[in-house]
C-alpha cells in the first residue's frame, strides 16, 4: 500500500491526469487491444469498447491538435489521394521461392539441402502455410512504421505506405524494447468473408466484381486514395526478417518469428517447427485438410531451414534461396474443352445444365462434368459448345465452369439451346418472368419429380396420409408400384404387405389411410398438387374464390389474377400447371379413383368476417404454426402483414415478441395473445391445421 490515495474518475483514471497523459494512455490501451486481437488472437474487449476508446482519443486530439502524432491509431487514414506511387529500392532484395509440385520433388529438395550441408541427420525446418496474397516489405525505424513497399520485381517496388497504414493488423508502432531498425516481410491477404462482403457491395453499387480474394487484395493495395483502401478488409501476416539493427539477428527462423510476435507483428498461427522431410509431408497433408476452413486462400505451404547459420551456408541460386521451397497444392483451376451440355431435372423440376468436359486433372481429381447452374449463367459466361473453358474445383465443392476463353473459340462452336420440353418426361418447360431457373411443368408425372411429388402429396398439411413417409414413397416408386399420385388409390394391401419391412397390419393401415384421404377439403387438395409457389394460404384463397376444382381448372391467367394474394408469377405457374395435359390426366385419375375435393359456394371477400382488417403475428405461438395461423386468418378475410404500421388492426403477440410489439404499443394498436386468436377462429368455425 502506498498510503497516498488518488481520486479516480468513472473510467478509473486519476482525475489529475493531464490531457497528454490521457492521450498516451488511450493510445497504449488501443494498441494493446489490437495486439491481443491480431497477434495473440485473444480479443480482450468487445468491439464496442474499442470503438468508444477510439472515439474518446479522436475527441481529445481534435481539442488538442498539437498532441496528434503519426503513430496514433486515429491517423491510419490519409485525407487526400496520391498522384502516383514512388519507387522503393529494396536494400535487401525480395527473393522468390522455388516450387515443389510433388512429394518426390520435396524429397529431392531435402536431399540436396542435406548434401550441401554434409548432414545425414534430419534437418529442422519451419513449415508455414503459403498465403495467397501480395508480398510486402515494412520498414520500422526506432519502432515506428516509416515505409511500406510492394515486392515489385524483387529489386524495386512501389511505396504503398499510406495504404498499409490503414491495415489494423499492421502496428504503426512496435511494442516493448524496439530495434533501431527492422525490415519485415510478409503477405497481405483478403479473408473470404471480407471478400464476399466487398463483392456484394460492389454489385450493389453497380461496380465490377473481383475474380478472387487475391485480385481484390491487389486492387485494394493499388489505390491512390488510402481512404478507399481503409474500407477494404485487408490483413497482414509477417513471415521473415529482412534486416534488423540495434540488436542481434535471432539464431533461427522460428526465433525470428517469435520475436516479430513480441514486437506486435502478426504471424500465422499454423507455423510449426518440423524435423525431417516426413514431418513436412505430414504438415502438408494437415494444412491441405484444414484449407477449406481457414477463411482465407492459401496455395501451398512453405518450408524453410530453421537454423540461420545453415541458411547462410546454403545461400541462393539466381533469385531464390536454396534453404526454402514452396510445396504447392494441386491447381484448383485448369483449362479444358466443353464437349456438350446436358440438362438434368431435379426433384423439384428445375432444369440444370451440366457441362460435359474433356477430362482434366484439377483440384486433385479428374473432372469430366461441371455444373453450369442455369441458363442465365450460360449467358453470363457467353458459353458455346466447343469452347475452351476454365474449370474450378476448390476443395470438396462441385466443380464449376468459371470462365470462357472466347479468343480460343473454334469455327464449328455451337450455341447452347435451352430445351423446350422436359428431357425426362417431355412435358412443356417454363421459365417464370424474372426467374433464372427453367422448370418442367409435368410435376405430377415426371419421373425426376415422382418421389418428391408423392411425398408432398401425402404430407400432413396436404392429403395427410398417415404412414406414407419418405422411405416408403421411395420404395413404392422404386418397385414401380406407383408412378404418380393417382396410382396410390389403386394400391392393394397384398402389394404393400409384400414389401420389405412391411407387415400385413401396417399395409392394411396404409390402404385405410389412403382411402380415408379421398374426402378432402379443396384447399388441402390444391396444396397437395405441389404447384409452384402455391402454398397453403394461396390454396385457401383459390378455394374461397372459385369454390370448386372444376372452376379452378377452367380459369385463365386473368381469372387467377382476380384472386387476392395471387400475383403474376403465381398466376402463370397456375396456368402452366393446369394447361399441361399430363397433369390433367393425373387429376382426372385422382377424381376417377374417388378423390373428391369439397365444394362450396365461392365466397365474396366483402362477406368474410375479417374483411378489410390487417393482422400482424409476432413472437412464437404455442398451438399453431405461423403458417397455420396466417392461413386461418386469411380464410376469414384478414390480410396478414409482416410489419406493424398505422394500418394494422390487431397484433397477436406470442412468446418472446420483440420490436413489433414495441411498435404496436407506441402506435396504440390493439394487442392480444394466442388464446384470443384461437377464440376468434373457433367462433367463426375455423379449425386451423385440420383443413
Ligand atoms: O505465405 C507466403 N506467401 C510466404 C511467402 C511465406 N510464408 N514465406 C515466404 N518466404 C519467403 C522467403 C523465404 C524468400 C523469405 C514467402 C516468400 N519468400 C515470397 N513471397 C513472394 C515471393 C516470395
């Protein structure tokens, strides 16, 4: 105990502290938090806390501009663009790395190293991931960042100090006891999440997209206006000391990296000391496994002889050190030829173009097919059959055609034609306005969609056929007992009982459940047909509006558009569905088999009890799902909106209702709970969830 008490303010600082002390304290605090965040990878405080301290410092500096210094964290961004980059001559050249493309080439490298050193025993190496970014060189004098340069041709680069200063992972001042001079080399990269976000912003702003994180990083460092660079998610990792003065060079590469960490520079966490070539190969495989999950691109690993004296002994050949090598991962992009395009039909009827390629070795496997996603993608790529294309296969993801080389297009190249009929069932195909996907309209008969169609038809909210689960649908279709939903109604107990893992009893139950489903409410029947974008609420609106299946099947697009809740897209899905002869046949088959959807008088919307009202559902309901509650309210003529406004008639608040509830309260709108909703529904004879 000092015995001398000082008064502290709310932050715990002595009140007598001078402004200069406060500024210094804030800077130390901020740089310490950055160090813990970037170098130790152990964030000390939430971002908001950092931001508060940052703003406090900004404010003090504004009031006392004489206290501003270049190494203050507030001074990362300059305020005017440069006319151009000036040249930087690298006092210590920035070397390049030799490559090994196979285990054998690596083993040969290790043998050469041991021969030159006259050493039989295993060499101690340091293994590092090879970050796929841009090499830069940072110069610190008396601990302060004074210059940053690109690699250029290795002998001269460009001065990008203003841009590098904007990277928060680059300290503007080193920590602790600093060398009088330090030149450190490292890589600037853009992580995947930042890259995706940047491209999304570029797209929104109508700007050109970056092809990959490396290009985005390069483009960001090449900005003459550092205010733009400051908005780009760039990160720096240090990987070697080029020169150091005022203290001795560490004895090994690993010691050097640890020293860099202590000085506040970020070093990649995967870096390892490895003894002997086998350990290098283990490291290579481990990093390759971890590659997809790293969050940034690497294109291989780098091995360096650890001992600096041995490095010196080995020296250089031309411009690469003999003591280091890059062990590259298999290329993830290769060129090949597009032989043909085939169209596959998915379980929901989407037609997907698949590229048939001249087989090519890429990403470690031979690829002969790649997805083309949809017709828009083909158009975007400007693809022709016969084209030379770039195939991308990253990790375990499906190979894709990522680009075309139009200058290599042969004279006999053919354009790609979108089929006009489904390649599986021959039904008409259809592409809704504004949609990228072309779809088969033969949903009820198309073999590609059979299983999905039957599964949906039988599901609880549709025909509710108990016991007809996904697995059984699979078997029934595979055993060719059914081809479409109408065939369900011709199944015999003996047929079902003969299936694997089906007893007499469960077979009888199934047939009974199928029989039971024949009496069905029209909205459920419509929903069960699996028409695109016709959910329960739309099915209900259609049933209310038209009253019968016959009336619906006779309607044209204009008539569908009269239905509340039906817009142009749904209207065109409906028209195409009912116009397809295959679908008409299946519906006729269902009716012939005795399925009889209920009929009722078409209801005039004005006569519905909640007509003209807008309800909002918020929070979690206990008894009903959101969809059920919504459908039930719509059945009574209410509109169900997603947000509260002055037009809202009623808010139903379930468990953990949030901002919508606050808003309703502030607008003075009636708020009730789920019990009230259920009471209203029963009073009007609506039993949600039971059709
Ligand atoms: O991660 C990298 N891209 C990386 C590049 C790394 N981890 N270490 C490297 N080490 C060197 C030497 C051995 C010459 C100091 C490198 C590079 N060079 C390098 N980057 C670009 C050219 C050379």
